[in-house]
C-alpha cells in the first residue's frame, strides 16, 4: 500500500516536468517479498508478509499528460497480534491520468483478498477508491477540492 501511494504521488509530480516528447516505461517484478505491520482487512492487526508479482506501466505524452497503471497479485501470511496465523491471496490494481499545469488528475484503485486458512478463514474483502481532483503545484491531488471522490470497502 505504501508503494502504491508513493508511486501515485511520484507520477503526479512528474506532471510538472515539461516534456517535449512522449515516453513510456513498463516494469515487471516477480516473487517480490515485503514484511510490514498493518491491518489484515476484516481480521485484525498483524505482521504481514506478502509475496507478489507486479506489472507497472507509465507513459507521458508530448503535451506533458501522464498515464499509469499497475497490477499486483500474490499471497500473504499474517501473524496476528491477537494470536494465530492467517494465509491467503490478494490483488491490487490501479490507474491514474493527469494533465500538467495544475489541472485535474483522476485516480482509481481496487483491492481485494481472501483469507484461506487460520483466523478469519473464508473472509473476503474488496475495496474500490476513485478521485477526480485538481492538482497542487507539486502534482499531488487536492482531495478536499475533489469533483468526485469515494472509497467503498466491504467485508463479506
């Protein structure tokens, strides 16, 4: 999640860099592992290790407009603070588009997962977030001035 936020912020920041030509870049990663303390959705606080594959694509138009997408899918092992270990699968994907010069940026993010074993087994979650907002001078979205913004999260 922290990588996603940093990626989105850096992409919005790139909107401020004048570009004379179009460019594009694709990054593919396999079997990446990260460990962090966070909330296992719908279950509880945990130390979570994720292992995933990811594809990121970024492009900048000759007019300075930017577009990016990513998809990350993998497995998790969560050692719960309250005791027990849960395992499962997750998928995150997102995209954004923006226009330079403090114009609007649009971003969409989805996140879903399933707890397969351990505490919370059978629990599923999904989240969809979207924002269309003006950008500040550093290219970050100004969510307080968003034209459209929502974040829908559901455990089931």
